[in-house]
């Protein structure tokens, strides 16, 4: 495991992520390489200063436990103990968090916390009340909370809820405008006297003002700008049924599905359902307006019965030709794959749009069983990976037909 480049706040880093060395600190470059490479490099770089030694101890507390070091015969220097009146004491997760928040810039802290939880499984970061009071809420920690809720007592759950609420508020603030924007009316060709930048008619404005073009200056003077009007879509009631796999690998998609459903809830012409599944099926539609409460009910892990979930979703369909079933899963089926394929084909044949999404988050990086996904594509499902905004655009396009 290569350590992340560690540095204190200061000048902007270069393309390699390493800040420039100040003129009055000729050894700073060597110190940064020593922090990146660890103790074995010290014979070439020289000893660290006091602050860099503290950074090195914090990095070693985390990355010194990497099993690859032992395989390569690298001796761990050991986490630097804290010394008190009665001698040294071990560094705890609380101590470590205090240290990294004091020693590193925000982007490095986020990387260290993510590696601690996801790479090394240091669960006390999300199960220890003292740690939860100090930790910075982030998407990584939210995923960790969802995975470890079953280990938490009521006091810890109350503290963990702060992480859930904070990250959900951030996601709502970012996704709600993007999703709602997808449902704005389309531009019409009817002129408008309302000067809105988003409705600016570039082509008509240029044509109408060509007489004012100045060749010597290569400039077009705009005497009058023209704008489109917007026609609001008149739609028949549609259903969107979100079927979300809550197996451990789908944590990011579960989070974004909950927030997306909350953003879509109450839009005119759209009836939204949210259903989570593993080997069981849980209809969470009643909690869609409160994504924090919804996520606190989700329990990641367990088996996966996609066929059962799709059959449940098929039972919710009211008007097949006005329904979108979005199946969000990694397609690793633990149930009856033949039943799943038959149910998907039946939905498609009756006019339902079936989406099979391998991811629904800001990255949309798919990791899925391509064989089963291919079988569902042959049955008529649309298979892919989407961000929440792209899903909203897809739904809005269907509503506008």
C-alpha cells in the first residue's frame, strides 16, 4: 500500500500532487518523499523534523498495518506512542483522528479516514461514541455507518445519525436542482418577451442583428435579444418503481437511490415507489420523504433474490405503458435467474420500460455480473449505469412523450 502524499496546507501542488518546496526549506522535498516512502527511505532522505515526524507517526498508525509490508519483509516502525507521566500509552482511534485533523489538509484527512474504514476495517471510527463526536461527516463514513448499524447501541446510533443527516443534506442540496431541472418544460419555437438566460435564442438573435455587424472589429452589436418561451409538459400519470439491491457492495447506490426518490417525490405526473431487497423485500415508499429515516432502516448485507424483488415490483404496476421499473443491482443473483428473466420479459411485453442499472451514484462506475445482465438485455431491459441526474433525464423524457 503506497501512502498518500502528505503535506500541510500551503502553496498549490504541482501535477504530481506535491506542493512546491519553499526557498527557505531546501530539505522539504526530501521530507515529503520520506513521508511517502516510509522509514526505510530515511537513510537516503535524512531524519524528519518534529512536525513531519508527527505526520509520519499518524501515517504509520494506519498504513503500518498493511499486510503487504510483512510479505515484502519491511519492518514496521510502530506507531509512535504518546508519552505521559506514567510512561507510553498506545495511540487510540480518537488520538489518531485528533492528530490527522491537526496535521493534514482536508483532502488528505478524507483519504486517511476512507482508507481506515474501507481498507483496514477500523470499525471503531463509526462505532465508538468518542470517535463519532470528532469525525468529519462524509460519504465514506455514511457507507460505513450503514454497514455497521447493527453493531451500534442506541447512544452510538444517535451520534451516527448526525453523519447520515449531514451527508443527506449535502446530497439533497446538490441533486435536487439537477433532478428538478430535468423536469422543466422543453423549449418551444414560440417567441417570448421574458428575458431569461436559459431561454436565449442564439440563432434568431444573430440573424436579427446581422445589420449591426462590424467587420473591422469582428463584433456583432446586439440591438435586440430574442428568447424562446417554454411549454410545460402535460403528462398522464406515470409510475417510477425503484428496486434497490441492499447487498453490501451496493451501499453507494442505496444512498443515492434514497435521495433521488426524495427529490422525485411529489413531482406532477409522477408516482414514485422505493423498494429495497436482499433475500427479502421491504417497501420503503412511506419513508421516501425522509431519506435520513429511510437510510437508518436499511440493513446492508445478506443474500440477494433479484427475481423476488422484480416480481414484487411487477405487482405494483398500474398502467404498464406508463411505468418505469428501475432495477438497481450488481446482478449477482442468489435466487431464480430463470424466473427473473421471465418476469422481465413479461413486463417488457406488456409495455413497461425496464431499466437495469449497475450503479446509481455520482461516479456511475459499474461492477456487475455481465452474463445475467446480458440475459436481461435479451429479454428487453435497458442495461447500463447512470448518475441520479441522468436517471431523472431518462424519466423526464418518458414523461414528455
